[in-house]
């Protein structure tokens, strides 16, 4: 029956059936076909509702809301100008500035799509105006935008913590070094690309001089509140002052204060549209997440996690190296076709027992899963970040995806380091 459920789910995805429909049908199938199976329709309905009765889950819509407020308030502009001031005239300085901005903005939004949209809307035209190829610029920002789901606070880490019971705070801490490592790998390729293809040094120097004309103090004063955002959010969590959910609520109020009253880049009339966009973004997520949680409970009733653990211990013979390699391959492929949230909600509870039996730390497993699925966000043909970046330059999605392949290779190299050097994830956890 377990294989039948996954066949129904994957078959639906391949045929283009909406994920919620395919997942819902796979969830109710055992109750319909197996006499006396505990997961009846009444059980499914009750659990769909009870799955949402979770305080940590409230962090997801709150982080989405604060990210939307920051995006509309053009906080990314302040960050980009600040970093460009220092490194803009270095070789590949402007592309590297875009990557650093994505890293920093990821610590505000927790979303890859929001990071790509916010940074891309400002950085791509800036890069193109300096003579960089527009497809390359879009590919760079789309790939770096995926850092938004790795650098804490990360919405997928919240999802992993909700469905597995692992500390969300620990997952956030574990994402710091991997996120920086991936950013560095992307910067190295950006540097190589600039060296091979050349740069318009004269234009770049002129732009950087314009940025520096007002002086560092003025720029720092303008950027201060934007730079302070992740310090407040993450500092509150790591110091124990607030929980991740409380930090999400704080981030909303902070975003409102900064954008409405400090920078005045937002007005009260725009808040209605922001709230509407947030609901539109969260509604599909919450439906998929609740169904995925119930699907996991149905699999538990079918003893699927135990069967998977026994299968892995038998056929991988306790070889953690091979298991992690196989896990990465499966997740990379799955990430090309499935959104991060549902994939984590379905697979994380099953993989937890299996990986634990091989000695993989659950926090490390969470980082591996999120990094893999982050790569899927920019992998053709269905990488969601590509669909955000491509319209910004009025180009075909596949064209941007093909140009992103070298960045994806750099991303995968970082993934290999993260996978086989657990201390990169666990260093700050002792």
C-alpha cells in the first residue's frame, strides 16, 4: 500500500494534477480501500484541522508578512547600496554585492521567492546598466535568492521543526555556516565569470563614486535600520528573549515601524494589498502543509517509517556515506518538481528514523534537506526562483535556467561539503 500511495502522488505530479489534490487523494486512499483502517474520512478531517493547531506554525505567515512589508518598503535597496560602497569597485564587486545582499535579505524574509523578487527588482537593472549580461544577472540573483530559505530565519526550517519536533532555534543556528559557505561558492564563480568575460571598469567606478559621494556616515545612517533587522530577529531568538514565533511577530512590527515611519517608503494605503498578498501566499502553503502532516500520520499507521528504516539498514549496510549520497540525489530530483514546504513535510518524518539509525544528527538532516530543495528552486524546468527572475528581464525561463547551471554546480559543491562535514551545521550547537 505504501508504494501505491507514492505511485498515486508522483503520478499525479507528473500528470500536472495540483499537489493538494494528489496529496489529498493519496491520504484518503488507505481509508477507502483497506477495511477497518484507522484513517477514515472522519479521522482525516479531524487531523487536517488539528495539524494546524501549532504555535510554531504561526511563524510562517508572520515571516511571510514581514518579508512582504520589507519588499514593498524597498529595504533591499538600502542593503545593496551599503555593501556596494565597500566592495563595488573590486573585481566582480557588483555581482558579489548582489549575492551578499541576498544573504542579508534572506535573514529578513526567510523566503527564496521574496529574496529573489526584492533583490532582483533592484539589482538586475543595476547590473545591466553596468554592462553585465541581463540573463547572467537574472541567473545570479535567482540562484543567490535561494539563500533566503537557508539563512535564518528560514520558513522551511520552521516547517521541518513543526513536522519533526526538532528545535526550530537549533535549525536556525545550524543554517548560518552552510548559508555563508554557499554564498562564498557563488561569489567564487561570479569572480571567475568576471575575469573570463571582463567588466566595464569605467562605468563601475563612476557608479561607485556616486554611491560614495555622500560619505560613509550618511550611507550608514540611511542603511542602519535595514542592517539592524536580522540582528533584532536572530539576536532575540539566540539570546532566548523570544521564541521563533515571537520573533516573527516582532519582525512584523519592526518592518512596519521602519518602512512606515523611519524610511517612509510605505504608506498605510498599501498595507491592505500587502495583507492580501500574504494571505494569497500562505493559503496554498497551509493547505499543503496540513495535508502533508496528515499524510505522514497515515504513513506512520502503515508502518512506512519503520519499513524504510529497515530497508536502509539492510541495503545500505550501515554505510552513512552512500545513504547521504542517495538522499541528495533523490532530493535534488524531487526539488525540481515539488515545492520546498510539502517536500519537507512529507519526507522529513520518514527520513528522521532512517537517518537516525545511521547516526545522522536530526538537525544536520534538516540542513541537508533544505539545501537540496533550495537548489531545486533554481533548477530548470520548474525552479520557482527562475519564474520570478525571468519576467524581470522579459526572457524565457529556460534561458535563465541554462545560464544558472554554473551557479547550480557551485551550489552543489557547497552541498557536498555541508553533507559530509556535519560540523558545518552543528558547530554553534556544541
